[in-house]
């Protein structure tokens, strides 16, 4: 069995995509529902992308984004 080691470091050059998704979420003015999916084959970086996006939210508490707990 192969080990899956996700990372918060951008070894796969996802930076622009992380920025784009982050901006889309934060700039949602009308509070309308939003969803997006991450798909790819095993080992393509889905978990690393998600960790990088989370790191972006954790590091930008002044962005105006407020996490909602439903």
C-alpha cells in the first residue's frame, strides 16, 4: 500500500488555483450558496490543495471572511 502524504507546501504549483478559489469564496457578496469540487486521480494533490486552501483561510483572518457554523 502506498502512503499518501499531503502537504501545505506548494510543491505542485497550486498557488494560483488556491488564490482563485479563496477569492471566489471571500468575495461572495450576496451570501448565496456556493459549492465546488476537487477531483483527480489518486496522488494528484487533492488533499494538498485542500490543506493549502485551509492554510490560506487560517492565515487571512482580516479578509472579511467569517466562518459560519451551521
